[in-house]
């Protein structure tokens, strides 16, 4: 916008930011203020309201306690990284708000460039060259037109006697003809390039859908925030790491599958258990909505249910009013549901419907014809949801399994090593805590594996610990140490300083082995830029016996030689028993079982002790 003018970029955490603003106002240079929250610093009030007074021939603006000459060329821009900010009316009337959030189509085009650049780099280079060439040709034609008009305007007397003008017209005609021919060739070449590029759009479309699902996670929990830069970095990494079959069709299928699975695994490690199924269900739904297999009316019914104003009419005795209203409403959203209410009243079909209502696993009961044949999986799920709303979770699991695969309904194992591999000296790793969770033991084990246990510094944040933490980070960057700051949620006032430290880090001044580890309970005080750029991990007990057993074996039974004792079979059976008891404990909490609550409190340390005792006793 400002061409070659020197725009100044500042943040509220920038030292002497008011002095920088004062100089910009004085000399008329544009200023960009980045990463604001939903409230603004009161010192910006005179600038936003443009409270200038005329003193002599000069405009004066009072900033703080200084009277600053106001230059009319001064421009002030403000940006935020908040996903959906809500500004009070008194702020909105002072500024012009422009939504620069990326759109689904815009991101798709951006990702298409990345895919084509990696897969067919020559196409993207030729496309960029064509764009420059067409732009230059259009400029040349415009210059010729301006030159001819100028010559005609300046011509004196009869223009037919002006030899210079006639020669200019002849030269322009030849040049114009050459340029038009070249532009026609460029147009043909551009069509060929675009046709080749469009093959890869399916991959870009899948990436764009997944990004907007990830962006909406911030509405669930303030800790679920990821930046577009972070997403594109992971997307490009998958382009590089995925398998590379020989044919384009196989490559496209591989990329789509790899991008979907890898983003599920990567983002899931930073989600709580209660939100992982919602994440995979939203991915599956959005993909099908993009294909046109789920309509807006069907999605609206899933979110809101049926129309409660409907007349119940002839309601079957074996249904409740809410279920019947939902069945009647389904007939209005798609022709596949035509005759559904009549089928529930039909004596022949009632046998199947009643069985569906009584069975513990209604998804195992097939729907009567024709709904079994003509309805999509999502439409079938709406029927099951209407009749058995308490079984919605299992219905969603079945739907996700059919749409994406079994792995999308299973929680990925806690993978600290994978998170470490994805990190760098500039990217912090954030443990999002839950009650009773303590990831420090995992971190200490990883430090031992990487031979960093003697170079890992830990500090629990609290009142007066901010200065110590800052010094630890500086020393860690200089010496290549690991720094772990625990309980960031208890140091809310220091979080702005942490944001400043992270924003002003420089790769050349940072040791490549430095890592910053942060732990925090969910809080809206955690700095958004740090959240969006960091790798997030949750350490929560997995749901289900299978997932619990996998976590237990992963934690304490890795590198263990089961045949080193005298009775290996008995030893293995005892290990299974000791692993099974703590996995059952979370399920037993609901019935308040005294024995399970007061005796079976088996954590990793106790399990290791039990294993050693059992092995020695064998």
C-alpha cells in the first residue's frame, strides 16, 4: 500500500512504543501495531480519535504528556491474531475494521501453489513467468497508446503531414501485433498449465477443509489455537515425508490419505479425550459436505433437532413425543425420508423398529426397506439419533469409522518423542494439563534418552519467579539447555513478558539444542502467539480398556526382558494383572468402589516396583 515507505512494526510489548509512535506522528511514517487483544491501551485514545488542535499553522496531537506535531501522512494500522475477536462499540466506532481472515477458497488456492511447487515445480515457475510477461505486455500496450495520444495532441496542423507521427503509428502497429500474438500464445500456455495444476486441487481442497476444522477448535477451548503458518509448515512437511508412487493418481490418493491422517494424529495429541471424537467427526462431516453428500438442512437437523411446533397427529404408542417430532421433521429435509412416519405405523415394519428401540446396540439393527438401501450413512445416523438419542456417541463412532477409518475413532498414544521431533529451538512445546496429570516424568525420561538430564532446568512459576524464568531462558538459548516452566496459568501477569521473549527470539542467536517446555492448565490468559506457534500435548488417561492397556505398556513395559526370570510365563501373567488393575480404576470411580479407590492406586512408580518384586520372586 505504501510502496517503498518505511513502515514501522511495533507491539504493545515493544520497549518505548509510545516514543516510536511519537516519531511516526511527527515525521508522517506509517505504523503497524501487531497482536492486540480485545482491549486497547488507553494511551492510544488520542490517536484513534484523532484529537488534534490547530496551533498557528500547525496541527498538534497530545500523546501522553507530550504535544506532538501531527503530520497528515501518518497512518496507523492494528492487527490481531485472535480467531474471533469481540470489540466493544466504543472501540469499533474509532477504527475501520477489515476482516483479513483467510477464506476456504483462498486457502485452497494457496495450498495448491505449495502442492504444485513441490510436485511439478516447472509448472509453477512457468506460470509465474507467464504472469510477469503478460503484465509487462499489458504495460507496453498501455505505454504505446499513451504515446500515440500524446503525439496526436501535440501535432500542429494536418497530422497526415507529420512524418514522425506516422512513423510512430506504424511502429506501434507492428509492436502491438507482436504483443497480441505473444499474449494469445501465453493464453494457450496458461490454459495448459492450469489444466495440469488442477489435478492437484483435490489435495489442496482437503488441506483447506482440515485447516478450518482446526481453526474452529478454539471455540471449544482457548488452548486449541493454531496459526496458519504452523498449519502450512506441517502441510509442506507431509508433502515431503509421504510415500511417492509412480502414477499421479496413486500419488494424489496417497497425499489425501496422508494429510488427513497426519493432521488428525498431530492435532489430537494436543486435545483432551472428550474432544477427540468431535474433531474426527467434524473432519468427516466437512469432507462429505464439500462433496455434497450432506446437505445444509441435514446438518441443521443434526445440530438443532426437529421442529417442536409440529402436530403429533397419529403417534405410535411405543414412541415418545420428542422422537416422533424428529421423525416427522425428517420428512421435510430430504426425499429419502418420504414415508418414514408411515413405516413406523406399519404393523409389518414395527417389529424392526421396536427391536431397534430395545437393542443395546441399535446400529447393529438394519433399517427397514427402502431406507436401508437409499439413505446415506449420515441420513441413517439421523434416524438412529432421532429414535435413540442416548446412543448418539456410538452412532457417531460408526459414522466416522465408515467415512475415514478405524484409526480416527481411536486416541493416538501419548507421543512425546514425536512432538520433540517436530519441534525446534524456536518452537515451544506446551503441556496442557488436566487434574491429576503430571507429564514431568515423561519429560525426564526423554531428557535421559537424549542425554540432556544434566542440562535441563525446571522452575515452577508463581509470584516473583518471572525474572528467574527469563534468565533461565537466556542461559538456555546460549548454552543449548532445556528449560521447563511449570504452571504458567499461575503467572498470568508474566505471560505478556513470555510473549515478548518468544517474539524477539532470533535463530542465529539460539543454540539448536535449546528447547522451551511449558505446562499450563487451560486458561484464556495464555499468550495467543505462543499458543498458535507452539506444539501442544495433553497427558490425560485414555478412555477404554484397550487404550488404557496400550498406555500402560508404553509407559512401563518397554525395554523389559520377560524371559530373564526363572518362570517367564507366570511373570508375564502377573504383569498383565498389574497392568489391568489401574486401567479398570477410572471406570470404577463411577460406582464408588471402596476397594478400587483405596487399594488400587497404581501409578508408574508403583508398577515398576511391582514388576521388580515379581521378577525377583520368580
